[in-house]
C-alpha cells in the first residue's frame, strides 16, 4: 500500500453506536490530521498530531475522540453521534507541520452517515 | 490569521476552452499558497504550490497559478480543459510560521460541458 489509506470507506451508524475510523500513512510523515468535509462548507480541521502528540483540537465535541498510537496510524473514535455529524471524514499527513510549506497528502475519506 | 476566499462555487466551461478559478487571500504576514483538486469519491490532491521565487507556478495536469501580492490573489488557470478535469478545486493558504496551519477555501466545482 502506498500513500494514505482510510478504512472503512463507508460507515452507517446509529446515534447510540460506537465505531472507529482508521487512517494509515505509508509515507514516513510526522504529522497527521483529521478533517470534516460537509456539503457547502469549507474543510474543517478537527485534530492535528505531530510526532504522536496532539497539537490542535479545534473545539471538537467530545463525542469525537482521536488516538495516535504511532506516527503511521491515526484513529477517530466515535460515540453517541448526531445526524449533523454525517459527513466525509478525511485523514491527511505531511512531512511536518504545514507552517513550513509542506503539502498535505490526503486519504480517500470515510463517508459517515448517522441515522 | 489568514483567510481565503473562493468567490465562485461553480464554474461551467466548455471542453477545450480556457478556465480561470479565482482565489483571494487575506494575511498580514508572508504566506504559502496551494491549490488542491478533489475528484469524485477521492481525497484531495496537490495541484501546485507557491512558497517563494517565481510568481508563476506550474502544476500537474497542465494547470498553473500566478501569485499576485498586490492583489492578494492566487488564481488558477488552464488554457484548455478536458472532461477529466471535472472536480472540485480548493485554494489554501498558510502562514510561514512553524505553528501556522493551512486554511482551505470553500472550493469551486468545475463543470466541463461537452
């Protein structure tokens, strides 16, 4: 596998379910990101990890819980979600934090539907 | 803090015609600028970026963009589009500080008409 992979690609869950999204990067990068992409809205940065340490949490509700066990893997644990959380969740990685112009490499996303 | 504006949410263009997708940014400091493309059912992919140097930047798939500091713009152009260019295009900006994060615009959907 090359690049950034995400599983599952599609997920349908009820509001009381607990599920996890997985992201894996095969690029040797040190920074990883979770974004939420909703229709007609800009990309929303949710979490940023640098060298497995969370460096940003953009006022994301606690029903979203990230985990970065190592620099290659990133998880987003979901519980008691709301229908408005339905969106495309994108994972990205970069060589380092983007403040020095590093591009981000994106996975294909997980299309989440909350019933 | 930086911000980026893509005024056009959708741009229809006939196949083989030229196209320009507009992007304006605001920032009180130096910036890096990016254009990303998102094809249907895929993640974003970098088209091109401006870090410094020549203001005309060439990217993949025949796209180019010009950094205009006085007009705070970074418009994306292609002289002749193909049906395969149908996608959503995102302009993005980041400051040059180590702690600066990349900010994305709302995107412009490019419709190629046969």
